[in-house]
């Protein structure tokens, strides 16, 4: 009984937080609100079966659940609403994400994993609907690996025999997304402990259920997944979102099959309401009928729970009234504390700038304008950091030709706040820990007389073999990766050697292959997830961009997923098998290192580096390089290659040509012909595009040659534009140029088929020759007469 009353109290407190939250937005104290009202009771029931070691992957309605598992306080909930940038105030997003983005810190302050098996964990939310599903699959799959691979028994900090459930939550309308279906199907195939709850309020913002789901019911639509006596599948349960005892029972049943038998469960929580409507943008009276609104009021889970307690548990209404009063009061107090802390933080800088302005008023010729700025700053309602910054910058602009103490103080403050604001709003895009990929010790390759010359694919195979031996947490999976050892045999024989749990085939489902990798990495694994061809990255891009790339950033270093994505691309022969969409990756995947090795030895060195770091990376192997001969280093599993360090493949003095990947061979061939024509090229392999040339190797080259050519296989203005911006603007090579920079790229369309198609749509040695020659013709037409 005590438990029931405390559940009810929490439900009321959470509801009150939603109600107050909405008011805060309307008072201008916060920008946007989206709350979990109407879902309180269901979430409290879910929290009852959520054990240490479990993980949540959910969405913005889950505040009550987070309160119930003790991983969010109401004060923190308000701190996030206000965008308080202090990690102590909002420990999961540090004010970077708007309200309703939940999570727990799975890393300690040095960026190492905490003992996850002892904690109640939540992966970090993202806004795109159903974006939580791919990751959810991986979180559940980790339990399967921990349970079935005896070599992992000692990793008790991550798992206890794979007993952990991955709890998913999703809105009814979001189940229409492809990611939902892809993840659900994969969970049924894999038989993993994934317990997905659908909060079904009958709407997705304004759009009613019959637009979203076949038969207007996700449990009906998915009925074919239900397991039977003879066939594996899902356990599908339906329960009403206002029925407290039924919810408690349903979650107990769901937990049992999920945790003990590793059977995935879909819990369709129907008849959920949304008392305040979707969010603070707009009201639901615009699209819900009077009847629907009346039905919602009648089926409100708090109202129903109260009635049930009075009727069935026999508690007096007055006693319940007291609980409600206390709960509401405590939510208000939490709001007050959060606002006070937020204001105190913001006002620190405001006070400093105010006093500098005060000083400036007496010292500047623009006394009146300064006074005006001071006045504005002090009378701003709900002041924000930008108000202070703008006042400071406007004052600095006024002080520009003056010399006094106020100006010096202002400059000092502005310089200091650059670092503070970087820390508040821009830090942790990549790992900031000691295991950052940029800090991995460099171990050079060792070659001896015994080093044999083998096919490129064999170099990779030896590297992966060594990795699988070295670390039992390394797993590789993807389409055709298991039995045949991938389409180019990089994993040949390794499934036979290490078993199906370590080297594994998957369905054709790029998006959830990535999610599988993210979830595994979040739980301590070192996954190598394979996307068969670079062209199919487009299917995986949402999860890579929205989830993996921003994970460290959006948690301010609170979570990491050191996933390595392996793929192959650039050129072979055939449309959708010869793409080099590198610009697409550079534009959408900041936060993931992008590595473009020219051969398989370089690729192996980068795999070794990344496997020793806690950053995620994409490694793009050259499709046309698997059968080329390479000399395999004796320390194939140990040597590492540093990121961001280009390699000079051929020194030269006339022109700097920067390239990467398969184009290295093309450019080297052209450079030889150019040499014969009297042009001495310096050919540089950038090796990694993120990070790009961290030590300015290319700048030094341009200082010498004064001419720059960028060659790759992406579209014009794709990755070549990125490289140019890095070299001309960031490295400041612009003043050293004597000629216009030149790019040599693929055509704007997809590559045409066969050898001729490749020749006419991708850069070839003759084209490189002619472009570079043309550059020199402009410089010295007598020495280099026009070709045509
Ligand atoms: C990919 C994507 N498309 C659209 C949106 C905008 N959006 C936010 S919530 C929402 C409705 C979701 O409805 P439902 O899944 O039923 O969850 P509910 O809010 O009803 O709990 C939409 C369309 C989004 N966040 N992400
Ligand atoms: Mg909905």
C-alpha cells in the first residue's frame, strides 16, 4: 500500500512538473516545452521492472520513468527546460538539448565506463522520431552476446550473464517510421531482450491514428510477429495506459519473458492521454473533437488511479488530497530552486559586464550610449547570456579608438568568456579522454626479410584476426561478413575460428547495423560494423548523423560509443558500387573520424589505431585494392597510424597535389608522366579527412610549390571544397599561391558502368596530367606549350 501511495505521489508530482513547465514557457522563462503528461502511471509501472544494468532508449515523454528510476530529479528537469549549461544542474545534456532529452552519464569524469551493470542506465535521447530504435536493438543484442559467449563472463562491470533488458519507448505515430520496423524485425530475428513500449495516445501531433497505422493499432498490425509454440518471435501484449494494476502486471509478465528467455516484447500501451496537447507550440483543441477531449479527461491516468486507490485500496479521499497537495508543493519548490540556480549562474557574467560598463561610462567619449547599454542590461526580463555578450560587444565597438581601463577589462573578459562559451556550447564533439584517437601511441610498421607480399585483403584479414584474438570484446558483423567472411574476404575463415557470435552475418538493414554497433559500443563492446558499400551509407546516414556523430557532444562527454564502421568505396565498376560520396560524410558526420586509406596496409594501421581509442570512425577501404599486392608488416596487429597526418608519396617542387584513397594511385601515375614532361609534382595523401592535416604538412608543401591541386572522386565542390577550405582558410595557404587552385573530381552524376564508364566519369591519369599541365602552361607557356 505504501508503494501504491508513493507511486501516486510521484505521478502527481510529475504531472505538476509538466503543468508548471508549460507555464514557464508561456512566461518566457523557457523557449519550448514538451512533457510526459498522461503517461505517468504506465511509466511508473515500467520503472518497477527496470533493474541495475538495464538500459533505456526512449523519447521525450519519459520524464516520469526517469524520476521513478531515480536518475532525474524534478529540479534537473527544470534546469534542462531553462537550458542551464552547468553539468551539475542538467547532468545529461548540460543545457545543450531542449527539454525532454533524457539519459544517464555512463562515463566517469576521465571518460571511462562506470560499472554499468550496477547502474540504471539510459542512452541519450535524440529528437528524430524512431531514431532511438536502431540503438535499442544494439543495447539488447549486447545482452545476448554477454549471455552466450563464456569468454565475456569476467566483464561483470558491463553485464551479469546478459540478464539486462533494453527498454524502448516510442510514440504510436513514430512506429510508422522505417527505423521502427527495421529494428522490430531484427529483434525478432536475433531474439534479444528488447522490451518496447508504445505510448499510444491516438495522435502524432495533430494527425490521428488512422493516418499512421494499418488497422489503427500497432499490436494488431504486428500480430504476425507473435511467437508460437513452434516458432520464435515476439511476445505482444496490450494494456490500457490508465489501468495501474493491469500495467504493473503487464510489465511483470513482459519482464519475465524478456529477461529470462531473451524474447523480445512489444507492449502496446493503449488509451494514453495527452492532457496538455503535444507541446507548447499550439493547442490540441484545434484538432481534437469535444468528445475526444472529454474522453481524455475521463481517462486521465491520474484520475483513474485516484479512483482505483479510493475504491479498491480503501484510502480516504482526504488522505489522497494531502498527498496531492504535498506533491504539487514539492514540484514548485524544485522549479524555484532550478530557476534560482540558473539565474545566479547567468547573472555572474551580467554583473561583471555591468560593472565594467559602469566604469566605462565615466571614461568613454560615448558615455550616453554606454549608459543606455547598461540600462538595457539591467532591465532585461529573464536575462540570458547573449544579452550580456551583446552589451559587452557593443561597448567594445564603441571603445575601439579609446584607451582606458574599462576597455582593457572588457577585452580580458571577452577573451576569457570565449573559452567558457566554447566549453558550454561546443566542447566534446570528439573524445576528450586519454583514449582519444588523437592520443594513441604511434607504433611504426615493422618489415623484415620475412615480410611476405600478399593480396590486400589478406593484410586486412591478418589485422582482424589479431584484433579478435587480442580483445574478446571485438565483434564484427554485417551483410555477408560471417560465413563467407565479407564480399572481399577480409574476414575469411574468421567465423570458423572465432564463432558466430564474434563474426556474424546480418540481414540487409544498414540503419540497424549501425544501431546494433552503437548499442554494443555503449555497453562496452568494440564493434566493427560493416556497411557493404559506401553507396549504401545513405540508408545508414540518419543514425550515424543524428545518433553516433553527436553522442559525445550532446551528453557533454557523458556517453561514448567507440564504433568502427567499415566500408568500401571510391571506385570499381558499376553504379551504386563505385561511389565516393565523401562530401556527404564530411558534412553530416562531424564527431566521427573519417579515414580514407589508400591501401589495405594503411587501412589496417588505422583499424589498429581506432581499436585502441574511444572515438568512433568510418574507415573506407578502396574497392579496387583487395587484390593488389602489398607487403604485410610483421606487427600487423600492433602497428598504428596517427590520424590527421598526411603522407608525402612523392616529393616535388612545382605543384602540390593533395588526394586520398584510390586516387593516390591515379595521381602517382600521372605524376610520373608529368615528371617526364618536366613538371615536378609533390603528391600528398591526406589519409584522414576528419581530422585533416593537423600539423600543416600541406601548408609547408604549398609554401614551396606555390601551386595547389586537389584531386578526388567526389562531385565537384564535394570533399575537394572541404580540403580547399582547410588548406586556404584554416591553414592560411592563400598568400603562398601563385596560381588559382585547381580541383580534379568525379562528374556530378553517379559513375557510369564498366571500365569505359569509370574512365569517363572518374578522374583518370590523363585528366590529372592535363589539368596539372594546363596549370603550368599558364605559368610558363614557352616551356609548357598548350596541349590542344
Ligand atoms: C523524423 C522526425 N519527423 C518529424 C518530427 C516532428 N515531430 C515531433 S513529435 C512528432 C509526433 C510524434 O507522435 P508520436 O510518435 O505519436 O508521439 P507522441 O508525441 O504522441 O507521444 C513529430 C511529427 C520529428 N521530431 N522527427
Ligand atoms: Mg502519439
